[in-house]
C-alpha cells in the first residue's frame, strides 16, 4: 500500500486543489489546517505518511515551526517536507531549506509543477 501525502495549509482551496491533483494520480492525501493539526496527525499515524507538503504562513503553528518540530523528532525526521510558499515570501525558501526542507514550490503552482517537484519523494509500491 503506498503511503499517504499530508497536505498542510490554512487555505481550504489550496488543500482541495492539491488533494485533487494527487487523487487523480491515485494517491491518498490527509489534510491539516495548520502545523498543530499536522503534528497531531503525525503523532497518531506517522507510519502512513510518506510526504508532507506544507504552507509557510498559517495560524497557530506556521510552516517553519512545523518543520523544526518534525526535524527534531526521531520518529518523523525522515519524512520529506516540501514547503509551499508565495512569490512574496521568497526569503522563506533559504530558511526552509536550512531547517531541513527537502524542496520548495512557489504558489500558485500547476498540477505539472507540483507532481514534478514531489515525484522524487513519492514511493510507489
Ligand atoms: Mg497560508
């Protein structure tokens, strides 16, 4: 059974669009509205998650804080994280990569861009 993709974004639209792109390819996604919710999901079912795509700006716990929490957790630190950021937040890219993000993607992104950026991190069995 292939793993699931965790999509973390406070925008319902972004979560919907991202989920749609992946479900068309046959992948299962799990959605979280902020870093706190993402950590709760990871705590309960980290073994099911093969990839995390996280927004940068979110209430309660942002993408950076989530990244730091995941990277310092031995159970979670192996899961690749892609940071989704906007053109205006480009300064966040270096910060994200330094903190251990596997890659980044600029929003708004096309289905092709998303699949291309994340292809290396998707495990198919
Ligand atoms: Mg946001």
